[in-house]
C-alpha cells in the first residue's frame, strides 16, 4: 500500500498534462435547460435532419501552418492504416462522451431540467448510430461525506437507466474533478487529505459506482499524470498499481461490470505495461489526444498498448479521443490546454476532425478495440464560423457562443460534417 502521507507536488496546472479536460466547459447549458421540447419528449427520430454539405471554409492564414502540420500527420497514419491487415473479427462498440452528464458540472447536475438535456443528447447520439456512451463521474462527488453525495448517486443511476433503456453500453470514467480551474464548478481541498485518505475516498466511490450504477465498463483512472497535477499528490507507478490492484479486488462484479485502468498515450509507457500485466483488471484503457511531440509518435504508443492488452488476454478500450490542435513544438513546449481548446471551436477544422474520427474508427477495428469513445461530441452537431472578432473573445465568451450554436443544432436535429463522417465511419461497427 502507498505511503499514507504521500509527496505533494506543486498544484500549478501543468499545461502538458491537461489534454483530456473533463468536459465541464461544454455544459451545453441551454440543452441542459431544454424546455421539454417535442423532440425531447418524443425520443429519437428515424434519422437526423440533414444539413447541406457546404464547401469547407477557408483556413485562416494564422492557422494554416498548424492545419497543414496536422493534415500531414494524419496522412502518415492513414497510409499506414490502409496497409494494415484485415480488421479483427471482434466487434468494436463506438461511443461518444455524454457531455451534459459530465461530473465536473457539479451542482448543475442536480437541477430538474438536466435529465431532459441528457435524454435529448442521448437521442441525438443514438440517431448517429452510437453503441455506447461515456460518462465522467468525478471525485469526490460520491464520497460518503461529500455534500449531496446521495443525490449525485441518484442522478448518475438515472442516467445509467436511460442509457440501458436504449440498449447502449456505458463506460464510466473516474478521476479527480478539475478543481481550482475554470473547467469545474466543484470546490474541494485535496491538500487537506493524506494520500491514504484520498485513496480511501476514491475506492469508496468506485465501489459505489459498481454497486449502484452498474456500468458495463468502469475505469479506475485514465491519466495518472493529470491526476497528480490536479490533486498535488506525486503518485509513483508502484503506488498507482497498488491502488488499482487493491480496488479491483474490492469491487463487486456481480452485475457483470468490467474493471480497468490506463493512461494517456503521451504518458510514461510504464503505466500501460504494468497495468496490462495486472491480473485483477479486465481491460486496459488508453486516451488519445496529441498525435506526436515530434519525437514520439503517440498513435504508435496507442498501438503498443493494444498489443499489450491482447498479449495479456485483456480487452482494450479507448476511453477518450479527439484531434489535439497543437504542433509538435507546442506540445513539447507545454502550450496551455485552454488555448488549444479555444482553437477547436471553428468550422474550418471539420475536414481534419472528420479524418481523425475515420482514422481512429479504422484503427480501433484493426487493433481489436472493444469500445472507443470520442470526447468532444458537441462538434458532431455544430461549430462556429471563424471571425477575427471571435478569436479575440475570452474563452468563456467564445464557448458560450459555441454552445448556443450546438444547442440549437441538437434541438433541431442538425448534424455537422464531422457528425456525418462519424455516422458513416461507425455504421457497421455497433
């Protein structure tokens, strides 16, 4: 077991570690506060209302070098994918992040209108053909002494019921909320805890999720370095493995829940190697964001993780994925993740986002991935058209405009070009 005091690291947000920002920025407030529209009450239509495909918007000159860099990186892997052997016979379930139910939203989840938005979002994702959804249940929402923990547990159980009623798979990802950043409304002081107390709280929450929410897949954590950055605990590989092993042994699996853990493709490969060899786990998880830092090919790292899982007789899960809009030099230099996510908003990225979705779908089949999820699923419905005035807005104001557009498209049943590519790419996979 790990040292009860632990070593605390500086809690300054390390921009190299925030690549999977757990989505509370995309709260889609107007969807969560949907007013019981006919679309929400009547359930999914037979197919999404189409949006006419327009010519791809011109890439602004300031973004052209980055766009071309990402395009070249995708081309390299698209050529590799074409030369790969036939896809695995094992079926791949394709999913997407259920953003309105993201745990970082905190108290907003307990509003009576939130489930209306969750149902509409589920309907729209199901119209695209998803076979599952991913929900982030952040620590410490379900800890025994956290305020309203029973209400949060009830909310997530009701979300799980909605997912199951549609015949979809559910992956629950866990880890600390993005406390102390603009990306979470949750307030909690990790520094008041020892590492032992922190792990006890995490274990209690994971046991409760397995017992009361009963997902198909339960991940104990997907990015150890992000966890360390957020909490301030300097958690060694050995300590992390000890926690995973002890927790897996404590989980009630009578509901059929599969348990696993993993790391980001940019993180220390030791995590993936050690977790793949851990007999208490059913699956190994990987998160895919940056393609490369110029020296390390992170998609190659993901391929290695899939091979590790296969060799160990485990399933492989891609718990999160999206095209990270940064050059290799920016990745190496530690660009602020908020700056990267601000870039995502614009429609000129659609051709690259669509290619990334298609590539990850194809690689998932080739690698024998059991479940793969795409994180920024709001872009399946809409983007903003680039304007210089938008680029000058503070991030919260930019996101507010983006979410307003996405909310309108969700309510109307419109789909972006990226969403249509997602629909086509996963068509035969679920």
